[in-house]
C-alpha cells in the first residue's frame, strides 16, 4: 500500500493530466452528441475560457523565464576550470541541439503527419491576413537576421520586424497566384508584428551573460539576481503547470466539440506521436552516437548501458533538474572526473534540451500542416532557429516545454490556442524527450572527460605545485639552470 501511495505521489501531475485528457474527450464528445454538433463560436469560446486563461498564464512566463535562465546559465559558466573544456562542452551542446532540430524538421516534412487537416478552430486561420501575406524567401531570411538585433529591447518584448510587400496599383494579375518574379518588383516596407521577438531577446541575454561572466566579482551581484529570478520563475512555472490538468480538460473538451471527425483527429495525432518518438530515438541512438564516435573513435552504447538508473529516473520524473543529483552520482561511479561532471551536467540541465528542441520543431510544423498553413523555406529556418533558442530557455521541470511551445507557434504565425492539438499526448512525450535530454548530457560529459585528460592533468599538477610552494621554487631553479 505504501508503494502505491509513493507511486501516486511521485506521478500525481501525470495522472491528473491523463485524467484531464480522458475526461475532456468524454465531456466534449458527449456535449457534441447531445447538441447534434450545433455549437456556435461563442458557445465554444465559453467552454474554452478556463483553458484560455491557462494559456495566457503560460505566455506571461515566456520572457522572464527565458531571459533569466539564459543570462544566469551563461553568466555562471566556470571558465576558470579551462576555457578549452568549456568550449568543448558548449560546442557539443550547440551541435547536438541544432542536429536535433534539423532531424525533427526533416522527419515532419517527410512524413507530414498533419497533412490535409481541415478541422475548424475558434480562430478562423484561413481569414487571417497574416497567413496570406505575400513575401519572398529572402525577405523572411533578412527579417530573421534583423530580429536578432532589435533596436529597442522593450519593443522586442511585444513586437518583431516583418517585411510587407505592397501590391502596386497598376498590377493587373491574379493577386492570389502571384509569382516570385512579380513579387520581386513590388514595393515593400518594414512593419512590426504584435508578437514577441524571441530571437532578439535570446541574443541580448547571451551577450549580457557573457559580459557578466567576464566581469568576475563585480558582475556577480547582477548574475546572482538573474539566478534568483530564474529560480523564482521556475517556481511560478511549476505552479502554473499544476493547473494544466484543469486547463487541458477545458481545452480538449472545446476541441472535441468543434472537431468534425474525432477518429481523423486521433489518426493524425498518432502519426504526430510516432514522428516525434522516431525523431527522439534516431537522435539519441543515431545522431549523438555518431558525434561521439567522430570525437573519440568509440561507440557510446556501453556508456548508455551504465545509465539505466539515470534514464529511468528521467523518464519517471520528467525533469532533468530533479534527475541531476543521480546523474552526477552515477557519472562519478563510472570514473568521470568530478570537475567535469560538476561543470558539464548543471550547464546541460539548464541549456541543453535536445529532445525539447526536436519536439517543438516537429509540433510547430505539424500544427501548421494541420491548419493548411504553407511553410516556406524562410519560415522553416525561422522555426529551426526559434526552436533552438526556445530549448535553451526551457525550464528543467515537467511539461515546461508547453511554455516555449507557445513561443515557437508565434514564429509560424499560429495562435497559442493551437497548442490544443498536441496536449493529449504531450504528457507522455515529455517523459521521452526528458530521457533524451539527460542521456545527451551524460554522453556529453563522457565525451568532454575523454577529450580533456591533458588539460585536467595540467590543472591537477598546478594545484599540487600551488599547494607546495617549495617544490615550485625548486622547479623554477632547475628550469633557470
């Protein structure tokens, strides 16, 4: 009985989320049957309202959570250990995260789990002029670069730059079927869209974090402030996540009321689930293994086999932060240098979220496919960059990816309400992507440990000489003679 209570206590949020999904589906289908499908937009809005409040809470957390997490993580990097060791760690994390996003995009574009979706939504996206905006690929890419350097940080919190093409008065062709050859001659202007410029805020946060790290003791006060703010925001995020079962209930119920075919929706969702899961498996046992082999000429499967307790804990808790003590303890037992584990693992748990990055890229494009929103090359690149940036700022707590998922949807031009389409399976995917996140951190620690043997030996020798000044003096005399 005590084991059952412990299991329920440790997995209460997951259990409540599953109950919310099942109950929301049942209530939504029942209401639709009783009303014979005659639910108008206002009635659906009333049913969805508590879920909308939940989504608004998530959106309010994006900026403070993202900026404080990145600034504190970058600013607190201990470069005194060795700049080469720090560089190897950051390079590994950057490579694996970008690889995960690219892999996810390739899979979702190839498999197209949401293709042909026509389900109605509270927001009539087909009437949204923003989604019909005529734009060249090069304009989208240039907008992406412009947004990396916002002229006003306050404005970046609410708006991002967007190029608008203006149809000439003497244009006689069909505006709906205009070609790129015609568009290149249209006049244009810079406009500001009412959505958060995530990329600009991320770039500023990274630069500020680097600056604080270089300032040493004088920058410690401000770094401690952002560290405390980050912890406070994670606290608040965990409170909001505990409301998610209730929010999920109303969001799923409203989705069921307006869905024409429940089986069709379930079919697409199963394909989406399989796509994300396939991407996570290929990344964890393919991409990461390949990077590891190229770096150290060994396969990591023996290392993965020794991580069974760590991976089981990550899957069970769905939190890389909660798994961190066990991760460090296990790697120490495996013989890794404690200086490496205590540097690489905390940094990885904060900024390295490969599984989350892959999931957000797949989810954003899946929803775009579901809503028949065309994904140009420029938009796909924007999703790639935003998913990478969003994964850096994601909190290492259960289902925190929902916060940054809302942010990635903005990049595609989709409203936050569209997250309804993936909520039913998000609780389970969260556990799989957390497992991949933690596994990537552990393999990264092993890789950095193997590549840094020389630097670690030099640091150990210098520490020993500093502890014995007389030996250092004797060594200096020998060198002089």
